[in-house]
C-alpha cells in the first residue's frame, strides 16, 4: 500500500506516552499504525478523543512487548485481538490486524492477518479505513480522503452487503452523515438502508441508543432525522419521535445561546407524544433510570416554565423543580415552541435565573416548630407548608427570624383564620 498523503504531527501523536507505546511495539519488530477515528478527525482538524492502534503482531506478543517496556496492559477483548495499554494514565486500544472468516452481525468469526488492506476492508465506511504511521504517513486504500474532502459518507465495498453483515451500520451511516456529510447522501447507501430497515428491531436497545444519541448531538441532527423518516427508517425505531420542526428550533436556540448539545434534551424535543410515548422510547432505547426520569420530566414538566422576563415567577418555578439543570432544559424547550420571535437578550437573562438561588432552602425546619410548641404530628408539616408558601410568595426574601416570627403569628391566630 502506497502512502496517500502526510498528516502533520499532532500533539497526541508526539506525546511521550504515544511514542512509548510505539517504541515498545517496534522493539519486537511489530509494525503499528494509528487507525480509525483519530486519523479521520485529525485530518479534518477536529478534536481527537480515543486513540486506536493496529498492528500485525498477535495479541499475546503485543502484551509481551508492552509489559517488557513497563506498560500496563488490560486484555479488554483479547479473543478478538484487542488489548488496552495504559501509559501515563492514557488508554490506547491496540488491535491485531484481522480478516473475516464468517460474518454474522456483531459476532463475526475472524482470523489474524498481517495484511493491512484486508483489515481495512472490514471497516464500515471509507473514512474509517484510514491509517497513519507515527511520522504521519497516511494510507488510504478505499478513497476515504477524497470522500472526507467531498463530505461524502460511503461504505467500503457494496453497501447492502456491509449492512447485512451488521445492521447497526445502517444507523452508523446516518450518524456519520450527520457529523461529516455534505450535499446529497450516497444513493447506493440510501437504497440499502431503505431495503434493510425492517431488520433494525433485531438490534439491542443499547446499541440503537448509542448511535441515535451520537446523531442527536450533530448540528444538523434535525435534517438527518427528517431524512431517516423519509427513508422509512424511524418507523422501525421510534415512530413517536417525529417532531423534527421542534427539534430544529431547539437546535437553533442552543446555537444562538452557545449551549452544549444534549441528546436527552433533543430527544425530548423530537418526541411528538406524551408520557406513554416517552415511556415507549425509554423501553426501545433501554435508557438508564436517570435518563428515563429526565426525559419524562422534559416531556411532561412537573412545573410549567416559560421564557418570560418575570424573574420572580421563574425563581418560583426553579425552586419547585429543585434542579437547575432541569430548569434550564425546560426553558430551552419552551423557547423552541415559543410563538413569535424570541428576544435573545431576554432569553440570556432568563437562563441566568438559576444563579439567583444557589442551594436555596426554607430557613426553618420541623424541629424549629417543635421548639415553638407545635405538637408532633401532621400539624408540623401543615404549618411548614403555610410558611413556605408565604416565603415563596415573598420571593424567598424573609430571613430565618422572619419565618419564625410568621410561625408564631400563625400559632397565635384563633382557629379558622388564615394568614
């Protein structure tokens, strides 16, 4: 395989930890390269997250060489040729070159090889089949660099066959198109996706969640979601998630305010149903308990929140919600469905309301009322609720002493009178 281009040295490539890993492998004659996402994103000038390495050395030899260099090794997926090297606290996933012998979805039977092109042919997309040496020599067996330059998301080989091997690749196509694509999507890939979409329910909810949540963080998530609806994809996954107009408006609000995209918030926006619909999405995507509770609270808010400039009303809503993150999410979604133009200056002020009430708590508790002579039992809670309602109506301004004075006044009132 000839060198296709050269990648200028990157900090993660020249880091002492990276050099130590490559030096350890090279000491035993193991040819190694960076592969996959780190190469793709570095070429585009995007931040690199995970660092993956491939080598022709078998995993046992990789472990031997790394341990001889004093590098800790974890056999994370040794049956499939993958180990994780921990060097200087940084993880490096190292996988032996492989070729498919039998392919039946996620659990293909593989054999190790020393052929870089055979290994690259196992990748799903051309942009993910790139590799480079520590000195930046780029290898591109399937035209991934040209596809990156054109914003073209294309399968390695025949699209239908690649999706048949693992139907998750269907969702990966749309996820990568959302983050890397430009212009019209690849026609062959779209046709294969339409044809094989009925197989999507065979995937685990966790795998579907992973792909859809990554897709939802993309700037153009709404248009790609709409594309998937038009291609008959979403009907097999989340038929209750079709409100792409609201999702699009939420993304615009987030962009204008400089808010970090959040997939659970965006999922709540695209859901066009009520609590039952949200619960079906929770089950389909196998969401965690935390994600479930948050999604349900966003779909059916326990307290109404509107993007007004009435800070007193907003502070009351925030206090009753008891969670600044949920309050902010509800404001963003409310802004997305707000009728008429939004004043961004007002909206930015509204988003700072949570700063007004850091750790706000009623200044008195039940024990204070007991000390005032209130008998133990329901009377304590009832009186606390009355004082809290007065305190909230006074915009949380009354001090502890003022709350105690109000309690005394309520206790002194004749039966049947209210404050």
